[in-house]
C-alpha cells in the first residue's frame, strides 16, 4: 500500500493555493487542482487508477474520463443497470471490485476503497469541505468533489454550470480534456437548440401539460409530480402544477388534477405500472381527464436514478418538445435523437436497450385488458 498521507501533506505545504477551478499548477511530482467545493487538492501528475463514488459521480466520469482507468464501483451501480445508460454502454464495469454499498444514506467504506488502491477518488457525496477532507485523511487518497447543482435529487437544473465545471475538471485531471469538452459542449448546444426552437412561441399558444408517476424515494402513481419540472422549464412549457408556486416533488390531490384537466399527460415509465394498476381500480377518475379521453397520454423514460441521467433527461426534453410543439420540432425523430445523445456522451447508442425495459417513447394505453 502506498504511504500517501505524508506525501499529500508535504505537497500541500510546498505549493500555493490556486484559487479557481480553471487553474492547475504542476511540477515534476504533483499537480494541484481546485474542486467544486473550492478545495485545493494535490494529485500525482499521472492518474491511472480511479474510483467515482456518490450519486452521479460514475456517470460524470464515464462522460468525461477513461472508463478503462476505473478500478472499482459501488454496489448500487451494479444493480438495476437497466436504469443506467452509462452501465449499459460499459457492461464490464459491473465486474469491477465492489468498493462499498453506495447510496446517499450509506456510510462510505474507506477499507474497501483502499483495497483497490486508487490514485484518486472523485466524489459527489458531500457539499461539506470538512467531510471531503476527513475521507482524504482516512484513506490518504486525494478526494476531488464534483457537483451536479440543484437542491437535491430530482431537482437538478439539467444545464447547471456545475455540470460543465465537473466534466471539465475530470478532463483536465485525467488528460481526457477533448472528450470532456465534447460532452460539455454538446450539453450546452442541446440547451441552446431546445430554447431557440420555442423562443418565438406565444404563451397563449402553448398546450397545458402534466407529468405524473415521478419517483421520489420510491415509486409513485399519477399524483406524484414536480413543480418547476426541469425538462418543462427548458422548453418553457405550460406546466399546470406551477400554479401552486412550489418546486420539487409534490403529491397533488386528484380533484386538483381534474380541475386542471391538462391537454397532455406524460407518465414517467418508472411509475407506469403503479398508474396502470390504479386505473384498474379507479377508471372513472382517469376517464374524466381530457388527456385520457383524447388519447394524449405519453411515456417518458425515467431519468432520475442515483441522481440525474443527463443524457436521458435531454432525450426526454426533445420528446416533450416533439409532442407539445410539433411544428417547432418537426425535424426531430425522438428515437434517433436519443441515440445521437447517447452516442456523444457514452460512445454508443443504447436507446433500444432502454426501450426493451420500458417500451420507449410513445403513447400509453391505460385500457389494457
């Protein structure tokens, strides 16, 4: 085992703080980077063995780094890979040594981390610098904190600057800056494209929409939704829930949903089974909704699983745009667009693999026999 702590403290004593994320100072023995918490972290000049822990950290690394340098994964990453495009694109990652259970409510396992002997730990577990420093002190391994932005799971504003900064930091450290820059640029270009398509659409011409079946610490039915739903925000859609003035996960009263009576309903396919089961018991409620009567109920791919699957979220945004603004998105084939997104971020197309689990984009039939 490498004798890391004294080396790290010695290097920290020798070099000044850099002060901003974009600065990376180096000499023959180390580099110093600034992570997303503003911590200066001393790293070896060559990083060949990496782990990425915490909600979304491994996904970030696959987008921006070299998966061949990963030496361990959390157990949570190897379960239900159907939900995780980055694991579907890299099935070999499931065979790596397990470095801890993972998950936001589970304590880290420094002993298992040490067993795979990484040069560097990327983490999204904390927004507390002292907690990151504690893990670094316990393991003697440099800890670099990444950040999705947002105020919690399911609230990530898909195009948060923290996402860009995290991807580029990985690229700089791991000498994969071209890949990281490509991913960051593609995400921003998608944002600009989505916004430009609807910028001249008058508000009074926008249909009303409701998103149901959203997961929040478990699976829920049609009443589970979100205020300021990120994907509807980027295309400036008329989300009926925003009338409540709330942000994040909400369980709405059915009578309220009937009063809103949205033109279109989208169901997160992670919650579709619960919605379908409920329809069998309460069909009168569902058949009272105009969207159900008019066959305007659609599927969305689940995109919140161990934090936000950014590629899937962007693919969903294009699908929402295609349904809500058919003229503005006339050139978009949602399935092909999804595969383009996955190809850029993951290096291969995985829409069909996701579709084999959920059925993919399309209308939903609640009246199944």
